[in-house]
């Protein structure tokens, strides 16, 4: 099985660990650079992106995270994780740091402050899936290398981009770890498996001999 980490500084870590394990991955929390170096893929969970970024800097993880993204590590960011993967932010505090890598402009708390948490429907490729949004961002604009995977259908934010992929990077505004729908985690574990197949030396086991 592939080993998929969940950045475990703050946020809904346990739900992602469970969703990844249900896909047959070995799911492990990541808090230290050595732990990051040992995974085949990484999930950035929902939570508070400002807090996660500050903790990542304090724990000496910010630069290793950026290096891992540059090196091609598959990373999936959900909600706050989408904010963390964005190259550009709007509606964020001045100077909020991100890991970056995804050529998108992301608007924080995009659905409005009054809309704290709600369920909606997202069109994901040919499928329509239920989605949970919690003070969620959306993708305001995306560069040419970014594939739009999902948009809100109806209601608040109708038509807004809420799922994207750019090569080894995947991001959703919503929280698939909180619904029974495993499509996003299935896709991400597939991405990790494919990356391991095409570059097996990346794997910690292979490197350690
Ligand atoms: N509003 C949060 C942020 O920008 C994200 C909320 C969430 O992850 N549920 O960090």
C-alpha cells in the first residue's frame, strides 16, 4: 500500500486518516520533516489556514513542504488546505503565507461570513456529489495548467470553482472526509499510486534500502 500522510498541526486530521485508510492507503499523521520525508503523498486538512501556516513555520515544516511540492509529491488540500496550496490569496490577512504550487487565486471565506457551514451539490466531472462547506474558500481564477474538476451547482456560489487539479496537486473547497462520498479520496490515492509507480525511488522504503 502507499503511505499517505495527513499534515497534523491543526484541523480535521482524524477524518482524513480514516478516509485514506478506507481507500487502502497506510495513513499516518505528519508533524515533523522526517515524517514528511517518509510519505508517498500528503493531505492538507481543513482547519484554519493562518494557524496551520504559522505552526508549519514554527515546526520547521514550511520550507520542507514547499520543497516537497516542487519535487512532485502528490498533495491534496481540502478547504484550509486549498488556501495553503494557492499561489495567490484574496480576502486573506496581509502577508498570510502559503505553501503554494497551485497556479490559482483563492478567495478565503468566499461564501460570506454569514454562511458558516452548509451542504450543497457539486458537479465533479460527470457526477453530482453532495458537499459540505465550512467557511470555505473558492477558486477565483485559475492559470492555464489548472484543470477545473468541480463547480457548485445551484444555491450560494452557483457555478464557482471548488475542485481543481494541476498535475500532482489536488484541491477542493469542500470536505469529502465529512461525507460518505469517497470519490475525491479515491482519486487522490490513485494519483499517489501512479506517482509511486512512475518514480519508485521516491518511496521511503526504496530510499532506505
Ligand atoms: N476559513 C478557513 C481558512 O481559510 C478554512 C475553513 C475550513 O478549512 N473549514 O483557513
